[in-house]
């Protein structure tokens, strides 16, 4: 039974770690450069990961939500969540790699705008952190999609009550308010 839980824990932790790495990298400074405006002083320009690739924060948040989805789902639905984790992780990986080459254009459009002055800069290592987060999530999604069939699931008490189960008769002395709540009934009415 212990091996069954380890797979789920690994997939959830890898997905959450991937999401956190993507979020962390998206908020950091990816590059800086200098703008030489004719007749003015030199201005320093910086650009963060979310300015280079605006989708990075959303991808990181989606991975964190999907980590919770891996815990809550079971069976085929968990495998489907794993496939979605693969897709989001691969997208985050691709966006981070593409962001490495988009730094100069992001610097130019972010600070200089319509002046059409070129600003050149190279990406520092934060794009690698974002790519690593996407890769971790991709691997976690593959693990969940391929091996989640025998993983543990949440207990039945978290599911909606089954209408085929007979309700306890009102006035039963062993029936408590907590029992009514467990059946999905409001004991205050």
C-alpha cells in the first residue's frame, strides 16, 4: 500500500513544484539593457519574465490547481488530469524556451514603445528555472497519466450522497446533527 501512495505523492509534489518554479521565474528580472535616446541621458531598462511571456504566471497557477486535481480525482479522471498536466507543462516549457529569444523585443516594447529605438539584452538564468518547472510538471503528468490506475483515492465520504441509500428515520434517538450533515441534510431546518 505504501508504494501506491508514493506515486501519487510524487506526481502531486512534482506538479506543485513545477508550478511554483514557473511562478517564481515569471516574477523575476529576466534581462536589463540600456537605451540611448538622442539628446538625452542613457536610461536603464529591465524586463521581468511575465513581461517577456505574459502567459507564464497563468501556467504556473494552472499547474498548482492541477496538483490539487490529482489529489481529488481518481481512475480515468485522474489520468485525464495527468494528460492536462502534460499539456500545461509542455506549454510552460515551450514558452520559457521561446522567452529566452524574445527578451530584446520585450525590452524594446516594454520601455521604449513607439520611439523605435532598439534595446538589446540577453536573458539571464530565470528562463531556465521556468523551463525546469515546465519539465517537472511534464514528467509528473506522464507519471499520472501512465501509472495512476492503482493509486489511492479520497474516501467515499467526500462524494455526494447516494440516493439509493435509505435515510435514517426522523426522530431516531441514535441520529445526531452530525449524522444528518454526513447525509447531506441541513439539521437546522
